[in-house]
């Protein structure tokens, strides 16, 4: 099982992305197909509480990486795909921050269905004086 304590040992955004990448296919059956369970879970008080805890822990940064602040909507990603059985029998695993991470919508989609090229532009480069000046 993928977990936060292992993820944070990885030093780069790309390493973290590779650790979490799911290689799913569009239309593949997931917890999301069980709409009524999905909606009940994500509207629950317990989910909203753990969601806030994870955002605070990750300081609202993509894959929990400092310097990769999420400017749009913060998505809380289940590192291990949720199943119907998790929802009906063992929701505890779905509410454990050890198996959750903050991601941007772009990163979330890349983890599920995309490839690493989608997130290549996120590579961080140290800024220098005048590096955005067009005549230098």
C-alpha cells in the first residue's frame, strides 16, 4: 500500500508522481462509479474533517511538496484506489491521512489517466534577478 510516510522520503515532485501513478483507464470501474456511496462519503462530516487536516499538513501544496502551492481547487487524493468494499465495510482506510495527499486537478488527472509529460512543466527552477526581463 502506498502511504504518506514513504512518499515524503522522496525528494522531487517527479519521484513522488511516479510513486503514486495509477495507470488507470478511462471507464475502468472504480469507487466513483458507485455514485450514491461516493456522494454520501464526500459529504460526510468525517471526510470534511480529515480533508481539512490533510490540507493543513501539506500546506496546500501539490503532492505535499513545498514550492508547489495549489492555486486552484485542492483535491485530496486517495493514494490507494478506493473500492466499494472500502466504502461499505472499512471506511477507516479512506479516512486515514496516512493514505491521503493534496493534489491539483492537473496532477490528479495525470496520476489516474495521463503521463509524466503533463506534469513536466511543474519542475521547479530557482528564480534569479531579471530572469523575466525580456531584453536580457
